C-alpha cells in the first residue's frame, strides 16, 4: 500500500467524507451487497434442497449478521439467496423479516425448471427483493442460453422491477450478452468482478467490454490473494474495470460468514478499500455504499 492509498484509507476511516452529488441519506451508508446466510444443517425448518451443490454445516444467521454489521460499521446488506436452497426462498424471507429495514435480498429462479419462475412476482412485491440471480459456472448447471425460457425469466424480472444478477465463469458470459443488449433499461449486476482469475484474458475481456452497456454494474467482491490458483494478481483486473465502468458503476460486497466478527468483517471491507486506493475519497464512498443506495433502493 503506497502513501496515497494509506492516507485515503485513514481519511475514510475517520468518517469525515461528504459526497455533494448524493442525497444526504446516501452520503455515509456502507452497504455490503453480497452476503450469504444459512440456517445450517441442524435447523430442520429450513432444509437444504435435494439439488444443493454444497451444504454448510454451520449457521450464518440474520441475527448474527445484523449484530456483526453493527460492530463492523456496515449499515445495510443484501442477502444473496445461496444455491443450497435452490429456488426455495423460505429462509431468505425469514432473513428479510429478521433484518427488516437493514437487509434486502436477491432471489434464485431457474428459467428451465417447471414452476420456478412463478414465485418471482410475489417475491418482487415484498419491496425488499432487488434482483434475480442466474448462475453459469458448471457445464451441468447452465441456464438455457439462446432459448425462450431464459428470455422469459429476464423479461419477468424486468417487468417486476428487479435487476438481473449474473454469477458466471468467463467462458460462459457470451450467452448473456444478447439479453443485456435487449433489456437495456434493466440493471445488470456482475458478481465477483466477472471472476477474472477463472478464465482466460480473452474470455474475461468481454466482461470489461460490457461497460459499453450503461445498464451494467460490477461487484467488487471475492477478492482472492495471489497465492490461490492460477496465481495471478487481481488488482490489475480491478483497475481495468474501474477505468471501463467508472466508480459510479462499481459496488462492494463480501466479508460476512458464519465465523465473522466485527473485526474480521471490518478488515474484509478495508481489504476491498485497498483496491480503491487510487480513487478520490468521494468515489471510494460511492463504491462502498453510495452506488448501492441508489441502485438497490436503500434509504
């Protein structure tokens, strides 16, 4: 961390930043846009789905989340409905009720699974659901690219005021591009920087070029170190995305888990802030909460 990055980090930590172009309620909010909550294996009220790709043992509850948020200085958070529950949203709704006023949520519907999308309008009407998420990372768990079912899900989300949230490995991202172009008024949230370390530079380059579509927003999350496979540094990818999208279209997320404490959660946010060290303090504040406050209707 260079001197400028350190000084910016220190200034942000002091809480003395103001953003003249944002509404007062959006100036100081810190918003984590990527939280997973789990009831754990012991809570029989919220069983994992039969098609769950993984099953966490420990609970990462909304009660613990809200408590940890307070200790870490996180004002609001978005609970991203995780795959162990598939399209059963009972635990997400439990989380949103427990964290009312502090939590929003994203849902997971499967375009090609009978009956899965029928619940979307009801969930959207809650007012605290902001996006529908689609996964594309394993050959046996891909959305129906190029088929009417995926377009129908996208349109249903758009008609109900939801963003589309995309989690993918770069090799699959081309399948989403026609719908990003078609539904230009529908916000698109790109999870985890588009996972640059899990694709070739050519594959991931498409994610950077999506900045040409003004409805796209990229998430500063899943910030791996250089010792993980394939041993590439993530910082140049962040810099490229900041140049392409600008700080106005980047949002922050990550750091909460079953074992999180106020200290560990704050440390994770400081790690994310490190990647923003070349930005002006006001732009750092936008990434850490101001952008999400507008995009996800936090007040």
